[in-house]
C-alpha cells in the first residue's frame, strides 16, 4: 500500500456502520490511494474485509500496534473486483 491518504479509528463502532464509514472514506480518495482503518477483531474485521474485497479493493490485515483486541487494515482503493489481492500483511505494522 502506498502512503495512506487518510486513516480512521473505528474501534468500538458497530457493524454495519464501520463498513459504511470505511466506504465513505474510500470515496473521498483517488483510485490507487491508501486508507488505514483500525477495527475491533472478530465480526467487524470479517465483515469489513470481506465487503471491501468483494468490491474489488486491495485489503491487507495486520495487528494493531497498540491494542491486542484490534487489527489495522491497509486498504488500496481499486476499481474492479479482479484487482483484489488477499492475505498480505501491512508493511511496517508488524505483519
């Protein structure tokens, strides 16, 4: 992921609001730009990651640097589902 253009801390935000807020943030950045999102582990992580990958964005998941109950997503805004890449750690974020 390139240097992020924005970041969101959505820990404690319930589903589906965390997904909606992430999508709104992605709409504000150009194609190819990066977004960093902090989320709670479990259902929020699963729902947001699956939803974004389903829309064709590149999503990497790594540990949150300050909270064991959270994850940090590195998202690259892409335009087509064929561009989604899965399973890569976020460089520089312990993944």
